[in-house]
DNA sequence: GCGACAG
DNA sequence: ATCTTGTCGC
C-alpha cells in the first residue's frame, strides 16, 4: 500500500493549515463494505523520543489471525502537540504500510478520527491519504463529552463535540475502562463502533492495537 | 485569562 | 509515549 506525501509540514502553523484543507475530504457517512483484511497500526518511541518505530499488522477479518506485518524505524521530526499527532506518527506508519504484501480493507489506528479539534485526527489523515476506510480507537479522552456507558460489554454512549456525534465511548469488557472510538474515513460511527467491539472480543483493547503495539516495541528495540 | 490536552 | 513483573484485590 503506497502513500505519497509531498511537502510534509514542519511547523504547527503549516500542520493546522494542512488539516484544514484535508478535513473537507473526509467521508463518515459511507457504510463500511465487505472486509477481509483489517490493519492495526501503532507507534513506539525511544525513551528520549529521538527515534520512532511504526508498525502495522494485518489480521484476517474472520479469524483475527495475523496474515501480514511490517515495520519502519526512523528519526522523529515533529514534536508532540495535542491535535497534531498525525504529523509525528504518520511518516513511520506510511513507510511501514508500503512494506505490506497484503492489502488491508480498513485501517485501525491508535488515536482519534473525527473526534478532533479540527475534525481531522490521525485516523482521518490515514484514511484520506490511503483512500481507504479508517477508524481510531483511543485509550483516553481527548475532545468531546459523553455519558458514562453501562458496565456491560458492548454498552456505549455517544461522544459529542460541538453539538455533533463524533464517536462513541465503548465498554469492550465488563467493568473495565471504556475506549474511545471515532470514524476516520469511509466508515460511520456505528460501523466503527461495531468493528471495535468485534476486535476487542477478549481484551479491553482491539487485537489490532495489541499486536501492533508489541510489534512496534520489538522493532524499536531491535533497531 | 486559566486549564485540558490522542500518543 | 517512556521507566516496568509480579502481585494485591474485586
């Protein structure tokens, strides 16, 4: 899966302007079609944040068995700024995606989609540049408010921001802290929520995230 | 103006 | 994000 990205922003101002332009291309009203391969993406940082390891794992949609995986280690060139996470993590993720052999049908990122200050979180950025369905599952709150979802697995509450439903706060396991789901591109809030629940059949976090997380750490340690 | 703030 | 395995508790 090749993604070309010319002129990557170097300053926060340029980055925000870029998000403003690309945000208009996001589509979160098209239902997710048939899915055979699901990609999970995550990034690991060196203790001094000088280097970053991007990892992507591809799972079979039915069995959740690992079908493919790839990593990419490089120097970090953008600081961590809430709202601009994509500019820090995408270079490594794009590089890893280029090394895949199996073409995924949907990308599951560690972070947010449209539940973002400018409606353009990491999952949106990945989806738009890849031209594929993408969604995000985050572990902690960022933007938006919601009611507390019930304690049963599968219970969810709308994540609302600026009067719009931008995602869902989903309980993936009984009595565990909920996760934050939001669509990134070519997928709806409902489809993203169902996908997240299905991927988190056994643990609080989706299998995609768990696999990609450990893969990125191993790649960093081995580099 | 003051805090909060994905990873 | 990162330092970190087993262990106490529901």
